[in-house]
């Protein structure tokens, strides 16, 4: 497989006839797209296997001068995907009723949807096929059409730009929320928002009572 991340390789490709260069780059992107789609499940499966069989103990940590703990092993193995690996482990574990061969073909975006379905529904062949081949929005649409009794919540990305000082306050609030029961940053943000709304409504009611 040609590595087009190397400038020299890319320059060589661009010296080819345009049609040939297009074909090579098209197939490379298809390969990368496929790899990205299936990496999540494989990361989770590998991580769970290493943890289960304590394979991490067979790697010596030169920095700490002792065999690796599982978390240390994972940090060394996937420094850029450390949090993703733990999320994948959780998803794979919670969907243990689905054969591993099927999970291996499901993209990351559809795991949260599958987890919300009943065991009976997610065992249906058409549901498994949809999870493999449809986008998250398409998958949710199919579930809502075929199984309206299933309560599905989709995830939306929230992006906010703020100054460092403001971000520090948000991070402090998230830390406090996670110390009060929130298990993820998303849950922490929801908890902060709910408490803020309750406080504002309480203040509003007091203000009306004093008029």
C-alpha cells in the first residue's frame, strides 16, 4: 500500500498521467476511509484482550523500571487514542451479545445507538446490517421507523471558542461535576446546565415574590 504521507511519494505519483494518479489516490483514500471506520472496534477488542490475559505485563517499562500496568501499556500503545481506547472497551463490553465478527464492521458513530436498543432489537439481522453500513443519522431514522417503541437519543457535537481564562473556569466546573457523580464530560456539562437553570428559576421566583 502506497504511503502518500511521504512528500517524495506524492511527488512521484503526481508525475504519472493524471488518470493513473487519480486512481492511486482514490484507492488510497478508500483504504484510509475503511481503516478509520473499522479501527474503533479493533482498538476496543485488542485492549480488552490484553487486559483480560494480562499481556501488558510482558512489556517492560524502561521509564518506570517495571512491567507495564494495563493503563500504562495502553498509554504507550495509543498515546493519541488513549481515551478512545477506554470508550471502545466499554462499548465492546456492553455489546457482548453481538458477535465480534459483526462488531468489527460497525463504525464508532453507531455504537452509542446500538447500546440504547434492547437486546432483542439489536439482534435482528437488518439492524446489524444497518449499523454496519448506514451513517448515524440514517441508522437512527431506520430504528425510529421500524421500532418506534425504542427511545433513541442522538449525539450532537458542541464546539465553543473561548479565552483561556474562561476555559479554565469551565474545566473547574466540569471537574466539580464529575466529583458529584457525572461519569463523562458530557454528563458534567448537562449537570452544570441543569443546576444553572434551577438556580436562575429560583432567583426569578424570589424576584417575583418580592415585587
